[in-house]
């Protein structure tokens, strides 16, 4: 019998968030070892609970989700999403421009499948969230990584973006607020990216799922609000802001000139029709969730869990010799840098594995985010402040005498 081999399209697909370090952590847990998992942004596993507004909407309306719904999503949900993005300044959109999916993950795969031909290129940030890079490969195209500059608070390098545009480039991806760095891009910067896209006829994919988790009273600017003349696909959802990752509740809004994107949208429609509809139960909660910003805000102000967890993490990280970082402005991630000479680090995965074995704490090496140097790792700041602070103290203790062999 012929050996079954994976498709060539899978050659470069990887997910270090659930990669070798994760597999080893799960093995340790089976042996009864208590591992603190700082690998996945999954708030419910750290004691966060969904808001009452979401729970009540789900329980009161469950019977409405028994049948297949519209292939784009329930009308009430799409209207609420449309109004939310209109409120953020995105012009000219209607509920017909909204597509609800089983998480942003499904929609990214779908929309890139529709847009990209074999040999096309798309600009993706480095570091990135691996969903985007993997989905480009699966679409048969090539992700080209532009660099984000740690010295500039992880803002993308505009000159690097310009250098990497070729005749094959079809689009650019922005992740704002950013995963894995927690960076937040301001209006002036976004306008410069929009201008680059305008001059090179690029589609913009703007992943904004953390837009409601911005701290320090900083504003979030939606990219599409600055580009009425361009096709912008804005991704968003409730997984993080309303603590319902398992609901797989995401959406995208396609804005810009409707005549330009008509055939593109028809292709998205076709894929939506193939899977009949997104999970209808989760769509029931969208209007209630978007009408309840206060439950989210309570987490990101002083005294709120996400705010205090960030403060605890950064306070203890700052004490570690040989570690530097840019404090996140949004989301619940930080992407610290290691002094590789001091610790003799040549393999970031080995570093993460060594820390796991020494202190029973799981982190993800920078390679999991398309970062080529072995000098970074991502921390998910979701445990309670005292627990995440202890993990950082343990990291400092681990690094005191650490030399990679």
C-alpha cells in the first residue's frame, strides 16, 4: 500500500504555539507535573468568564440557531457588526459587506484562497501570528515577511515594506493591535501604510481582533477608516474581548469601492455557501456583546485583571539581567528579547524547552512567529498577577546561571 504523504502545500506550515514545546508540556502534565501554560491566548483557562450579556443572549435565543442561517451570517448579527465598524469610521459599508465565520481563522483561510493565485506574494509582518503565514502557504502563494522594528516600539519598517513589493505582490497584512508584540499603531503610521498600498494597488488585510483590548486610554484607529478608495478586509471577533474563544465567533468586513471587489466577494460567497453557514449559536450573542463594551473595559483599566497582569509581568521582567522588552499597549502578549551572547543561545526552541523542564513554565520561542533570530520568545500574560509574577521571577532565577549547551 502506498504511504500517504502530506501535500506539498503543507511543507512550510507550522504552529509552534502547539508545537514541540507544547507536546512536551502535555507529556509532563500526564505525568502529574503542574505546568503553567503561557503559550495560548485562551482567557477562560485562567479563570476569566464570559459576560452576563453574552450568557443571557445565548440562553434566551438558543432555539433561533437550530436551522441553517444565512451563509454570510444572521442579519441581526451582521447589522450589529456593520454598525460597530461604521462607528469606528469605516465608510460606505452595509450589512451585506459583513461575513461571519467560525473564528477569524476560518475567514483568513477562505479569503486568501479566493484572492491568491499560485506564485502570488503577500506581505506579512515579522514577527507575525502564524495563522497568516500558514494560510498564505495553503493558498499556494508565498508570504514575504516585512520587519517590525523593536527599537521603534515594534512598528513595521516602512522602507522594508517598500523594498519587498514586487510585481507579484497582491496584498499587505497588518495586525493591529499586534500579536505577538502587543504594539498599537497610530493614525499617522497607518496613513503611510495605506499610501504604500494605494501606490502599489494592494489589498489591505487588517487584523483588528484586539481593538477592544487597548490600555492606557490610547485610541485604536481602524485601517479601513483611512482608505475609502481601497479594498480593505477588516478581521475582528469576540474570542478575546468577551472571553468566548471556544465559540469560534469571528467576522470580516470588506470595504472600499464595491465595483472593484464585486467578483472577489462573489468568490467569498461561494466558499461560504460550500460550508452552508457559520455556527449559528455563536452568532446569537454578537449584538449583545457589541452593546456591552463595559465588561471588556473593566479588564483593561487599573484594577482590572488584564491591566494588573501586564503590570506584574513587566515589573518582574524589568528586573532580569539579559532580558529587554517593549511594554505592550494592547492585548495580553509581550515579546521579550534575550541577550544571546550572555546566555550562549543558538536555538530558541531549546531555550524554551530548558525553561519548561527547569521551572514547569511553557513559553513559545520566537521562531513560532516567523522571527528568524533565536533571541525572542512570547509570553501570554493571562494568569493572575501573583502567578504571572512568580513565573517571571522563576525565569530570572533560571537565567542567572543559564548557558545553552
